[in-house]
C-alpha cells in the first residue's frame, strides 16, 4: 500500500529559479489545449512559472482545473458511520497517536473521526510540517492569476463530487488511513523527491513514482481511470464551447498525465495531436520506499 496517501494528494488537491514542469499541447480542429501537470502543494521556490505557461494563460479563453475549491455553497458531508478507531487495530491506534503527538494533532479527535478525515488531517499537517502549503499549489496559483486577469475558470468536477468520491470509499477510507500510517516514516523523502521531479519535469521519474504506488483496483478505478475517461470526454466535447473551438490552459494532477489510460493518451485515441512542449531534466533524487 505504498505511497497511497501521497498519491491522493497528487491526484486531488518544488532548486531555485524557474521550474520546468511537464507541459503539453493538444490540438484537434479548432480546439487547442495547453496542459500542465501539477502538484497541489508547494512552496515559493516553485515560482515564477516559466514564461511559456504564463503566456498560455494570458492568451487563453479559460483556465481548466479539476475543481474550484472556492465554490463551497451547498456542500454537504455524509454522517459518520465508521470512526478511525473502528477500523484500526490497537497497535495501529498507538501508531496513529504517536504520529499525532509528533505533528501536534489531537489523537483522540483523530480516532473519533472518519478514516478519510483522519487520513487527510495527518497528510495536510505532515505537508505543512515539511514546509509545503496548499496555497502554493500550481492550480491554486494559476486560479488566482486567472481571476485577477478576469479569465474564466472552468471546473472539470464539482467540489461535491470530490467530497462524495473521498467519503464514499470502502470502510470510509480505511485504505487511505492505513497508507498514511504505514508510510509516514517514508513520506518526507518521497514528498521532497516528488516536488523535485515536478520542478524538473522528469517524466521518467514521475512514471517511476506512479509504478511504485500500490492501490486497490477499486481505488485506482475511482480516483484515476474513471476520472481520466470523463475528463477526456469533456475536453473532446466541451460544455464551455458549444462550437468546439478556443484555446485553453488546463492544469491537473501530474499522475493523470502518465501511466495507462492517462488523459493525454485518451486524447490521442480521440484524434488529438499531442506534443510535449517542456524539456524533461533528471530530478537527481530517489524515491525511498
């Protein structure tokens, strides 16, 4: 169950100087997409983004992101039916309490929260502990820039969809919580290397990370395969452009752009011409596991 907690953050929700993240162009007819692979956390060393990306945003008809987390009106959460203490063994509960003490979290509160909520709380606090913030995520940065420049922000999914996806996992997210506990000691090196990989646009290293990740077939289908298929269909027949034309910048988690049935491969199958615009460089780090 290696790295599943970190993988989720890469899916959903950085060497100084200008970063050179993975960046593609996909065209078909009068539709033109610039596609940027993102991590959803970072630090100020990730910016500024290179000029090619910022020029693509400025000249675009819209910024396409996974979800606009600012749209929280009407959001609901299901009632808690399983708590973390219900799905963890006594040993795992002790391990969680030790992690909570290190991160200065409330251990009893974590044990009495749903597994998915506990996993996210641990992950977010650990990310902060390592010096990264969600506010420095690439999608958050570009959303701010687009709003400031009055460029439309287009969501592929609603925030409610993502909440339902997360809370609807088997045993309220037990798999994610176990991964957060079991991989806690390795997550620091993994996170630092993932950020370096993003900065370098090292596609081979990113593919290596994707292959190292062990997740259940059910989890992979829900969080990767099904969403990739849906996004590719939306891009091919965009609701935001009935005439099927325009130029857009899209930023989504990098793991949606590598591996089997990734968004780029699906676009190619649908007749898009896909070209990598970035230059991959070695990240000069190793994933510890």
